């Protein structure tokens, strides 16, 4: 049997599919629009972002890049940066007058 690069591709494809499934599940878990980062008590606003062509949950203030660190939260948003961005209309990534693309 050969152990060349072609033999490793199916495993890489399975890893990518698994990661996409995990990220999709995390997106559903955070659909309420609020999350904490790790064990922090600060509640952040959550929006969708696109990472490597996959929609992932992201905190509006961008304090955490890893969607797997986000945990669903109850109660109002307490992150000052998230609140400031929401009030300034920067909570979404689409400029005023443009339509959002569904990726």
C-alpha cells in the first residue's frame, strides 16, 4: 500500500466536514444572539460572520476569534464595545445602502 498524499485526502475531507458540522451546531446554539467567552460573565452580542466560506457565530466586538469559545448566555448584553457598535449601527457588517449577500 502507498502512503502518499492521495491516501490522506479522505481523512482531511472528513476533518473539514466534521469542523463544518461543529460550527453549524454552534451557530444554532447561539441563535439567541448573546454569548459569553469562555468562563467570563460579560455578555456579548452575537452575529454571523463568514470564515473560510462557512457562516460562524462571532461576537460583535470581535473580542474572540474562536467560535468554539463562545457559550450561550441569558440576560442583556453587558459588553460596552458590543453595545457601542450596535448603537452606532456597526453591529452588522453591511454598509448602509447595500444589501447583504447570503453566503
